[in-house]
């Protein structure tokens, strides 16, 4: 009686099935985490833009918001260049006190959608920011 070497066909099929199940779970999770990581670049850029709005108000001496309809106006008025490939368009609306960017090259779930940072002015002159927009809730920053 000789010793059996190798795997049977059933054992190989079971291993292939397990790998398929793990891949079906892992690939969508990987895509979601990749999109969230790319969103952090946009959130960081918006953080710099929000600080620039606060500095603009400090310089003006009042609760005056800049009115920048496009990225070129933001660059000239606030001195902030949004050179990110993740942002296709940006604007600051003086009437609604919002910073709005259109997302690009991030992921299928968020490309072409807008991320909005709304500012509420308090009595002491500070601004509290709230996230919003048309981006799915899973990709909107928590704070």
C-alpha cells in the first residue's frame, strides 16, 4: 500500500470556494476604504479653506464672508490654491455662508457630487462648521 500524495478534487474545490467567498467580502470593503482615504484629502483642503475664511473675517474686523464663485476667485481673495485632483470645482457663497466643492477622481460613489461646509457665526465671532452635501452619509466626515 502506497501513501497518498496531493489533494482530492473536492478539497481543491472547497479551497477555491472559500477564497471566492473571502474575495466577495473583501473587494467591496477595500473599495469603500479607498474612497474614504481619498475623501480625507478633500476634507483636509476644506479645513484649510475654512481657516482662511476665519482669517479673512479677522482681517475685515467683522462677520464679513468672502464671495468667491470659483477656484480662481478663492485663490485671489483668500490666497488658498486648491490644486487637488480630487476637487473639480469650488466656491464660497456669501449669502448662504457655505463652502461647496464638487468631487472628482475619488470613487464611483462620490464622483460628481458636492461636499458642503456650512458655517454658523456665533455671538463671539467664532464659526462652527457643519458638513453636508449630496455625498452619501457614509462618506461625510464625522466632525
